């Protein structure tokens, strides 16, 4: 499979999810900007994938990253998507440009919704939807000291 084949439109993802459900696969969903993929991202996504059988990553579009983080993204959504898709434990990547991933979570209907442990369960967008369906909302520990912002700060300090 080519990495670009893991990047799905919402329509393509709907068909893929239907196949996975027929196969009885437990679907995990998480989301983020994933600008400058680093060890913290890799560890987080790998932990998320181990909570189920298929990992769907909602990826913020360039416009939504810019609205959240001025001066970003560093890499465009095509690059960020392909890099995420290259990870063996990521099964699908789908872009979203809305302020939150709620509409995407409603569409995916994940069995497990995951964020880092810097979030409280009740602060995770979509937690009520997933819990009301009988799914799980989980947080996973983050690798201390790894963030894109910190990497950028270190680069700027050395230039």
C-alpha cells in the first residue's frame, strides 16, 4: 500500500470504516496538527493504536493550524499527512478544517477516542458522544520534553 492511499476523504473513510466494522475491528480515533513529527508524536500514536485494531488520525488542515498557532504550520497538510501515513500503526488519515474534530468524531463513531494525558476526559471534544455509544475515552502518557513548539524554540535560540 502506498502512503497516499491511507489519506482518505470523508467519503472514502466512511467506506473503509464500514469494511473494518464488518471485520469486527475496534476503531481508535485521535487528532492533532502533527507539525514536525517527533518522538512524542510517534509514542503517542503508537500507544493509541494499541488500544484497538485500526487507528484513524484526524489531521488539522493548514488553515485550522494557522488559526490555532500563529506562524504555523511549518509543514503543509500534504507533507504532514504523508508523514503520518508512513507510520505502520496509522491506518487512515483524514483532514478536518473545523475548529474542533466533533463532526469528524460523529462521522467516524470510534470505539475508542484518545488524547494525551494533558487532557482531562471531560475536556476531550467528543467524549460524551463516544461514551453515550458505549465506547471508551482514554488518555495516554506523553513523552516529557517533546513538542513542536519546544523544537522550534531550540532552533530559534541557536540561530
